[in-house]
C-alpha cells in the first residue's frame, strides 16, 4: 500500500472488493471468448480472450472466490490487467468505480491482513473499513454495504485462482 494509491472497486456475489487500479489496462463488456477443452474440469477458467493481438486467459473470479460463476448473470465485466511480464483477465459481476483516498483517510480506515489465510483469500493486502456514520470515503456504489472491502493484489489473486484450476501446480 502506497500513498496516492487508487483502487478499482468491483463486486462479486453482492460483495464489494477492490484491487490496485494501476495494473488494470481495460474493462471490457461481452468479449468473444474462445472455449478451452474440457471446461468442466476447470470451472475457474472461462476461456481465452484476444487483447492487443495476444490471447489472455480469462479467470472467473466468482467461481474462484464463491464457487458460482460471474458469467451466469450475463452482465459480467472483464478486467484486463498487466504488470511486469504477466497479464490476464478477471471476470467479475460488475465494476463499481475508482476509489482514491487521502493518506489521512487511508491511515484511519486501512487494516492489514495477517498471513495464513487460505488461497485465494491470501491475496488480500488489507481491508478498508468505515465505522457506522463514517462515510467520507465511500463511493455511491459502496455506500450500500457496511462490510469491509477486501483489497486484493491482482498478481497474487490471479496466481491463487490459477492454482485452483490446476494450472500452476
């Protein structure tokens, strides 16, 4: 977590989550996906998506986190991310918006996560929380929930979900 960080908030199964916005290159709606062989053995893998001339693997974050597909609702969004030499696509139920916090607000509302959570939850960097009545940092889309927002590291989340498919064993 660094000063000046902004997060992209998204939802999966009614839960609001976030990840650092910098690695997100594009948000796509309804891309054409190429199916992978034997998808019944890989419920987290939604297929391949062409992006800037290269195929990227699409991982269904709903299937990974909650064991129910983000693609089932028909209104999924696809977060194309790239960081260093890695890239991929995460399918989520929807995208809520960008969240930017001042350092003072961030210090007040950030809770680090202790190590030892099982995958894929071990990809959480920390939790953003607000006590009752403290809503100065909430966006319209996050006002509906009083629950803490899990802030994920996109690369760690990708690797944890990919490992769940049998791809990184």
